């Protein structure tokens, strides 16, 4: 059940809330620079657009596509495409070439000349700026021939590759935007911009924790928008920003550069131009106190579509129906079958065309604690349509893969659509888990991580005689949006602590998308670095769930009543956490400036979520060192206040070292190597350790719980089964014996 919310927002007259008083002499130059255009250079590399290697074009008349965006507050005045092209050595000159389209307009043709085949060629081509739009698409189409007398467009020797070093040089000019709330979240977040989201947060120096909490909710909201982009929310006090930023203002805590801002009579949102730079916008979150700030920022996070004009008052934000566990928008539903159309932004993403069409990709994320041990697989009802081949058994097929692991292939017939037997089960794990095989089972789906399903259509050409190819010039294929995949019926159960689940999905905090069961604990006088880390982590969790953490709690003391039955995230320098009421013997790592004390396991191994732990993770060594240099860590233990709840601590030798954690959690390469109960971070390296006490979160049926936890001890499990069978046999014998004796007695009496 998705939560319902009630919002009351009203446009406020300027008489009630002036935009901004211009009193300081330094601010009086605001209008003088409005006519001076700002021109800057931007470079968009293909690697920034998600490509990890060279882009291949296979077959003649085939195309590859490269997309990028143009920011709302920029106009492109000049653009040049630079790309490295390597054509096949078999291509014939003059009759082979590459056509380059920009937003479906032909920009130029690159001919293949003798001597260029098989070599890398650098090409520069201007792009007509008149055709730029919000979202832009480059298309490279290969026209290739290898034989003058017999042309087979699907000849395997017809290919070309576009190098990863290719890029687009842009000369952009800033544009003046209106101070308009209806543009939100732009320009503070622009979905057309594929770069990392960096959004400064500014407030006065006389802040309280509730004001920091409001800033955390703002970071969480913009994190939900960032999707695959990494995020950063630089926090500063009393410092005027020089770029688009969020500014928090209360009657008793105003940034120094807005000290003359008039007092507010309630929660407001307002967009203004930067006092010194008209091309920069400031989003003001205004209130009488920090409670008003939280109301205003929740109105932004949940009611953006209601906002218009330069200023609006947020009258109230009420959560009518509480959110339910595991209902994060970015997570696939585990209560019902999910159609593939729900997993893509546009239905057109499920259709491809071309002789060798690109794969259809569907992304999904699973809850980290989805228990799939010994599952028979995930049911999928798959339906698809395609241009039919000229005959059956032509070699045309649809290949299905999960996370680049091949699952199954389907022959394409002359029917042009999937048959009735399109229901299949996608395997999660080898059914021979308890066998003597040494092979480690690898699930097709990665629980708690981003997953992708690829549907790859390949159409085989049929050659009649020596030359004639009977394949049509274009092929079309579509996966029906009503195809479903069903994760319902799986219980939630996971071994903790689990840094893999935390770093990939923000678990266990993200279990409730609005963070209603999360308490963040900082020191009594937290450092600016700890507060900065709080904002960045809120942004990361928001990106994981797709929902703002509007109900998070932020406190500066270890209050047992507030921490009861909650998952706890502790942020700060280690000595400031000594007041926590946990058993020090349970802690696996402590930091105190340059002194570091850590427990190490006898054998450090990354456990599968599908396999119960063993005694191999017990600590066998304890090492204490004194060292200088940047060092930070993330550790996890069971909460000392509630069973099956988690306490995850982010600590550092020095406050500034907390930035190591922020950087690591936004780096997919580092996140991939985080597991266990302790993650240490130094320089550009992360190290993970599975050590100390483990506990389990979630529920399983009794029979499955026993079978799972005794799976590492099959002989003992066999004895238990035999023992239970004996008990049942004895009980049945004692019950049935008098019944049989009575029946025999009745038979004797009748005779």
C-alpha cells in the first residue's frame, strides 16, 4: 500500500513575504550585469554517458545511438563532435561509409578510403546548433560492402567501432531564468544534465539539529531525482554560494549575507536570483523556526507539482496513510506480479529496429533481504512480437540474459509472435545446494543490487543461390509491456550485519522508504564534517529508494526510549560515541585519533546471503596500531536497544576523514567490494571484513528456518529428521494401539 499525503499550499502575495531586501552596497550591482552573456566550454565524453568500451556497429544499414541532454539554463552556441572510428579491414572504399545524424538530421558522411580500413581514424564534425533540444540523440549508421558483385548486408566482416575517447565539445551561453517555482526541480537539479549532481546547502551558524534534519530531507529529495548520477551536498554556514544552492532561513538564524531578510510568519518556499549573479538561482526555505523549515521542505519534496509563482506558503503536510515496508518506488513489488511496462520510463524502450537491433534492457532493483534460498526460480510471463523470418528454423532467435548471464533462447518462427509456452522460471540458484559439488551457486538476480534483463533479438539472413539475400531491409521487435515478472511469495530474511546491503541499498534503513524507523545519532556538538556526511548519506539513501526520507529522526544523545525498536545510524568521530550503551566486546573496530584497534577473523570471506554463517567468522586476532593519515570505517552490530535491529556506525580518525566514506559510497567500484561487518577506507582503497557476532533480520516459516540453519550440518540434520520420525512413530503407535485393541475386542464379541 502506497502512502497517501495531504498537502495544503498557497501562493503568497509579495506584500506578505518580500522577495529579498537589497541593502548592502555589494548587492546593488545585481541588475548591472544582466546584459552580459556568460559563455563557457563544456566537454561531454562518451564515458560520461554510460559507455564502458568502444561502441560496435555490426552489419550494413545498422545504427548505434548516443544520447545526451542540454540544460534548461543554457543555450548551445557551438558544438563539435569528435569521434574515433575504426572500420573493418574488409570494407570496400567508396561504397562504404558512416552517416552521422543529429536529432534525425544528417550532419555529415564519413567515407571509407583505401588505407583507412582496420585503422583508427579521428573525425571532427560540427553539429548544427539549431537542432539542439532538451534531449539530443546522435545516430551513427554504417553502410558497408565487402564485395562488388554479391552484397550480403549481414556479412560478419562488415563492422565498425566508435572509440570510448569520443566526445562532444560544446560552447554554451547562460540564459536568464525567471524566479519561478513551477520550474522546480530545475535549475537546482536538471534531468537533462547527465553529470554528477552538486547542490550546495547554506544556513546561518546558529542552527539546531532540526534545521540540519530539514537539510537532510532536502538532500534525500534531490537524491531521489538523481537516479544513477552520484550526488554531493556541500554544507556551509554564513557563506554566500557562487552557484545554484538551497538556503535555509529562520527568524533567529539567517545567513550573514541575508541578515536583513524580513521575518517570516510561516513556512515558505521562494526562488530568487543570486544577489551578485543573475544567472544563478537560490531556493530559499523560509520559516519562523526549524519546525517551519521541515514543513516547507516536505512540501517541496512531496508537492512540487502544486507550486507556481516566485513564492508559495506551505500551509500543512499531513501523512494520511503510513508507508509500508518494502514499498520503495525504486524497488520492484514483492506483493504482486509486475509488468515490464512499469519498469521502463517510456514504452518505446521495449521496441527496437534494425537488421541487428540493439538489446532491449529492463532495469530493476530487489529488496536486499529477499529470501530466495532453494527457490525454483522467478516466474516470468513473456510475450513479444517481431518481424517474422521467411521460414522456420532459420536461426533467428530471442536470447534472454540476466546481469550478462545467459538464461534461455527462443526460436523466432514465421508466426511473428511468442507462442503459448512463453511462461518460464528464471533461476536464482543451483538446486543442488546441498550436493557434494564444489561449485559456488551464482544467482541470476543479485538481491539488493541493480539488476538488468536483456532481450536480444537476432535475425538470421537467408541467402538463395550465390548472392540474393531474402531478409527484409529492416526488422522490428517489441517486448509486450504486459509481460510480467513475479517476485511475490518470497519471505524477507537476511543475515546481519551486512555492509553489502547497506552500501548498495541503504538497508536496513531503506526498508521503510520514508525512514520512519531510522534514527541518526550524532555527537552532542557535531562537527561540520559529520553534518556534511549526514546530508550526503541521506542523498545516497534517497537515490536507493526513490522516496524522500521525510520521517527520519536526528538526535545528539543515546536516548533509550527514542532508540527502542529503531535502526540506528551513528555518524561522527569515534571518541564522541563512547556514551552508546553497547557491549564493548561486541565492537570490532575502535578509533581514537591515530590509534586504531581492530579484530580480525581467522579466514576472511564474503558470505552469500543465501548461506548461513559458520564459526569461521569468529575473531582470532586483535591488532592495535598508532598511525597518521586519513582513515575511516563503517561498522555494523546488533542494536543494544532492540533485538534484530541494527546499529551502523560511520567513524573516522579525524572529522575531515569522514569525506572518505562519502566518496566511497558514491563510487560504484568501491561499493562492489563492501561486505561483512567492517569496512575500512584509506586513500583510494576499501577493505571488508566479516567478523564478530551475527544476527538475523526478518521472518521465515518454521520448517524453512530449521532447514536453512541446519543446511551446513547435513549429518546432524539427518539425525534430527530420524529422531523426529521416531517421535512421530511412537506417538502414532500410542494413539493407534488402543484403537486397534478395541477393534479386536469388538470383533471377538461379535463372533
